[in-house]
């Protein structure tokens, strides 16, 4: 009996000194107990559970992933005009005044041509000798050589055709020089610096040539070059030849 009384007194003492429970909507420990509120961590501020928005967090996360996927898909497409990533990059670089409209397409075509050329040169002789065991060795060598020459010639012709193409042009107004990005035969970009005083009219029947400088040909798409002052300096007119009887 004394033990029961001591336990009852202890229970009352703990209830008297315990912090009061507050009502919190939406939270209930059991079916018969009243709803209580989460204890506050700081007496000056209350814990606001409505500030946590899990659907908003996941929607922002999925939106960022969708935007990144859209950017990658746009960069992988073959399109006419500069890529979106290139445009965002050039917003910071104010010296870029021209973009080749089919720069990305030319790079993809060159990579495809290089890969087919490498496969033809490396696997052409092996396939020829393995699939035609009864043919003469000289004929096999001639056939394999023909395949390699045709593949290499098409790759070389493609490089010769697109080598004058300017993929990007950087120029600061008032400067006497400008930089151009050209593409090598390995489909890598090379930066060259050209002086306006070295530009000459192209005296050739080669297609897609705008001007000549330092013994090389260059091509600029006039429709996509919006700086007309720069375009006029890149396309000098050939001076008319004087008559032979002018000084007579």
C-alpha cells in the first residue's frame, strides 16, 4: 500500500513539473489522447511545418533536370545556325561578331568521314583477304588498295571543300587584326590571327571563297554576318587595271 502511494505521489510530482503540452493540428499520438503540438526549439520563434514544401522541392529538381536534358538534346541536333550553348558563351564575349551557320553540321560530317576512313583503312584488307580465300593474292591486294584509296580520297575531298569555312570570327571594333577559328583535317578547331592589310581578293574558281590572306582562302557567309562594316573590309574589291596606252 505504501509503495502504491509513493508511486502515485511521484507521478503527480512529474506531472506538476513537466512542460505543458500544446495542441498541434494534424498530429495525434493515439486514438484516445488529445492532439499535441511539437515543442518549440526556441522560445522566441515557433516551428512552422507549413514552410516545408516537399512537392515544390521535387518540382524544382525535376525542372532543372529537364532543362539540362533539353540543352544536351539541342546541342546534339544537326541544325543550321550556332548552338544554344555557343550563344550563351558568346553573351559574355562581346568580340565574337560572326558564327558559321553550319559549323556544327560540318564537324559532325567530318567526324563521320574520318571514322569511316579509319575503318576502311584498318579493316578493309582484313575483310578482303578473309572473305575471298580463293582469289589471287595480287587481286586481293589491288581490291584492298582501291577501297583504302577511295575512302581516303573522299575524306580528303571533304576537307578541301570545307577548309576555307570560318566557324567563328572575333574582332574588336577599331582593331587592325581579327581572329578566326578554322577546322583542321582531324575536326579540331584552330585559331588564326589575320591582319586586314593582308586581305586580298580571291583569284580562283574554287567555290565558297570570300577572301584570301597569307596564301590561304577563307569563306564568310554574307547573309549571317550582321556587321556590314566588317563584311566590307573582308571583301575588298579588285582595282581595275589601267590601260596600257594611258601614259602615251
